[in-house]
């Protein structure tokens, strides 16, 4: 796989995700402040920022795991439904990968991947099983297919969780710190899977502090602080010459570690 | 040794050598005291002639054991029926209680608290004395099993609810994010995990159900206790028969606990390798 794919070659006209003047409160806390963001087809956007800046919240509003107080969220130009079958149908098209994997603990790895297509999309079991095995092979955990989640390493679990999302053929994938619960030696195996996905043209919104990942595949870095987007920049420029003071401070603080 | 040790420290800390010695000493002394007490009781029984042959010889007869066996079967039937009913009713109460719809939620809480607070005997009397007056004639097994089940249902509901609450919230989020509706999230993801967490606690509730079926004698359902009472009046042998009944009840509940341990192992989220 060629990791040097030129991003401008992708058909990047179609907007997949759009947030307009999104505001979110947790009680008194103003968690998201006038968020405006557009993600085009095939784009990889990295969300970065200090702890508590609202990255997870932003990510979770996109498939409405968190509701918003005002503003609009559009998926392929359509307003995000409030609930019911419509919302469920939309969530089925948005993949989400969590920091803590969240594989279904009572189901084998294979069943974890098959459940969505079979129970939600009502696709035939045999066909789904075959495809699931191919997906598991692609992320390198096909030999673990019959095991239960707790029997796998963190890195294997996270790759299986990515396969579970992929089985739904999502239009966009959200990653909320997918590697920050992993031991250092497992981080790369998960990042490799994500890099491959990005190179294949998957639209991705990724909360991560992995600078190498951002530099290799991100089209844009979105820097958040105190619930607001402070800076949007190319990864190269953001990491070498950030425009905002807040970003400079933030990068200094993480480079010190 | 440091002062200022709380009860909590004493309970959860590894005891040091001195404390261990003390524990051993207290254990030996109290065991001795218990032994002396038991011997004293036995002596009382002996003085009363409770060990006379006439109180024990009928245990040598096959008919006695057949009669006890019939009673045991009655106990098992009544317990199973009551257990299944308690699980069903408890499940309904729990679902009501965790529902987002306020009136349903409040009704679930009220029913749970009510059934937990009222003694089993009152439910038995209600079904034995009042329900027939309303023209409803239940078979005698239902007259004991239904009230026992209702009495246990609140307890079961609470156990099930604690299991549901123990499922990490990420499980629900992951299920929602692949497009499941709330009902499916509950039936396919949350509840199957919850039940695995609470199997041992549910079996403890079943032990209470088994013990509560001894109220069968009130409604004339032939369970172990009822048949024991018949034996007692036939042979005028109070102590020996009650002792035998107690031993059988202990065995039943011991067996239940064994089953619970096996189930908990098998139902765990990690399967036994090679299965
Ligand atoms: N469910 C909630 N209820 C109340 N406050 C919340 C909730 N979730 C998040 N917050 C608050 O909202 C703010 C943003 O949280 P968020 O989790 O989005 O930050 P983050 O940028 O993802 O941080 P981290 O890097 O630690 O994951 C924080 O101050 C957090 O305490
Ligand atoms: Mg976060």
C-alpha cells in the first residue's frame, strides 16, 4: 500500500459531515462553543487539544451519542435525526471506535463483527460471516475469531472493534483516542490499520495525540481548547509553526513529556 | 502494634503473626464452647428419651421414604414453579423500574418495594383466604407458589437491576453506534450480560424461595414439610422427623449453590478453553 497517496486526487467535493454553530452545555459547563466544521469525502481530520477541551464531546455529537443545545449537524447534507428508527439508521452509517474498545463482552470476536450486519441490516448470516472473516483478516485478528474479547490483547481488541465498524460499510468513521488505552508496543499495530484505512479513502475524524499518524495521513488538524476550535491547519504547519498562542503552548507542553 | 485500628482495617488487612495467634485462640475456644453446648442439648434429648428406638425405627421402612420422596417432589415442583414465576414477575418489575417513562418507573419502584417489604405469610393468607372468596379457585400448588413468587419478585427485580447497572456504559454506546435501537440494545447486549453477573445472587434468592415453600402446609399442598408433619403425627416423633427434614433442605440448598458455581463459571464472559 502506498502511503504517499496524493490527497488532492480524491473526489473531495462531497461534504460528508458538517457542523454549523453547534453549542453544547453540560449544565453550567459550556462544552462546545460555536463549532463550525466541514469534513469532505475521503478527508482525514485529526482533532487535538488539551484534556477537557471537548474533543470527545464533539466526536460524540456527530452520531448523537450526545445531544446538542443549538446549531445544526448535517450528514451528507441531511439534518441529523432526533431519535427513533431514523437516528438508528443514520448511526448504522457512522462508524465509531472507542478508547476502551467496547467489544460486546458476551460475544465471540466473529459474532461482534457479524451482529450489526445481521441484526441491524438483516443481511444473510452466511454471507456476513464470510465478509466478517475477510475483515478480521485485514486487521490481522482472523486467528482469534472464535475467542471472547477478554482473551485478546488490547491491540487485538481494538483492531477487532475497527473490523466491527467496517462491517457496517460506514460513510465516515469516528475515532476517539483509539490508542490511548494501549501499551506502547500495541499502538503501532492499531495505527497501521488506521493508516491503511485512510489511504483507501475512508473519511475519518480522529481524536488523537499521535503526531506521526497526523503527519502521515491527516489532511487537516483541528485544534480545540476550552470547547472552541482555536486553529485549523495542515499537519505540517500545525506541528512546526502553529498560528495560535494556545496551540504553541499546547505543543510545548506535550513535547516536554 | 499500632492503636487506632478501625473495624475496617481489622476486616480487610492481612493479619500479622500476633493477630493470627489471637484469631486461632478465639476460634478454638468458641468451637469448644459450641461443642459443649451441643453435647448438653444431646444429653437433654437423651434424658427425654428422644433417642429411643420407636422414634427412629420407621425410617427403616420403605413406605416412609416413599412418603418423604413424594413430599420432596412436591417441594421441588412448588419451588421450580415459584422460581420461574418470581423470575418473570421480577423481570417485569425491573423493566418498569429502569424505563424512562416516569409513571411506569414509579409503579415499578412501588411494586418492588411493596413485595420486598411484605412478609411471605401475608401473601399466602391473601391467596388462601381471600382469593377463593373472589370466586377464583387456584390449584393448591399455585396457592403456595404464586404468593411465594410474588414475595420474592421484588428481591429478584433488585438483583436483576443491579446486574443491568453493572454492565459498562460503553457496551450500550457501542451497540447504539452500530445502529441498534434501544430495545435491541437491551435484549441483545445489556440483559444477556447482566444475567451472567447475577446468577449467584439469583440462586441465593432461589434458596429463599425453597425455604418459603414450607408454607405449603397452610394451603394443604403436600410438600416435604407437610408430609413431615404427617409423619410426626403418625409416629409422634417430632425431633427425628424435623431433623431429617432439615438435613434434606440443607442438601437441596447445598446442591443449588453447587449449580450456581458451575453456572457462573460456564456463563462467564470467557468460555472454557476447548469448548
Ligand atoms: N457526561 C458529562 N457530564 C458532564 N460533563 C461532562 C460530560 N462529559 C464531558 N464533560 C465535561 O465536558 C468537558 C469536555 O469533555 P470531553 O470529554 O469532551 O473532553 P476531551 O477533550 O475529550 O478530554 P480528554 O482528552 O480528557 O478525553 C470536560 O470539562 C468534561 O468534564
Ligand atoms: Mg476525550
